């Protein structure tokens, strides 16, 4: 079974990479802490609280989240599904880069952030299948890695 469920194959609904970053951050925070506050999101994304507040209003207006007074932010069911999918996309790209023997955390973070917003769901589903195949066939993948030069150091 693929991480991206068949029923979730669709055209991306979130209109900008920036909005995707916010939804993923809110999803992660609510999974880690049970809630997400403006200050938590600002810290996670390394941006100002004013910028977060502005985007929160946009995401709320678009139906991605609710603002609960004194309790923080809560993703709507639509926002929860999208956040889950965005995190799955992020994680599969991290796993793929690790399979490519790229182990420097800062490189992985930089590269994933740079490319994650530009994959179609169909392409990502194929990449998910490839990562699963690599996991199930490590000797095959090791043969491939032996044929390519090692990653250069930054």
C-alpha cells in the first residue's frame, strides 16, 4: 500500500508552496504537542508572528483550519487530510535522499524544501513505489550505489 492513498490522488488544492509549508508545520505541531499556536508556527518556520497571523486568516478563510479562542489552531478535516499528505510527501523525499546516500541533514532539509512543492501526486506516488522497492530490495540498490560516484561534501 502506498503512503499516498488512491483516493487522495488529485490535483493539489493548496495554491502556494508557502501555504503548504504552513499546513505541514501546523500538522506536525498538532501531532507533537496536541495544538499549534502562532508563536510555535513562527518558530518552526523562522518567520515573524505577524506573517503567521496573516496566513492564518487566509487558511481559515479557505477552510483549512479553525481558530479556537484560548486553545490555538485546529485543522479542519480538509486541513488534516492535506497536512497528513504533505508530511508523507516530505518524508518520502527524505527517505529517497537517504537511499541516495545523502546523509547530511542540512543538505536533505535544503533539497526537500526546494523540490517538495513541485511534484505531481502521480510522480510522488511513483517515487513512493520506488522507495518501497528499494526498501524491499536492498542488494539491488546497493549494486546501483556502487556504480555512481559518492556524493561530494558541501
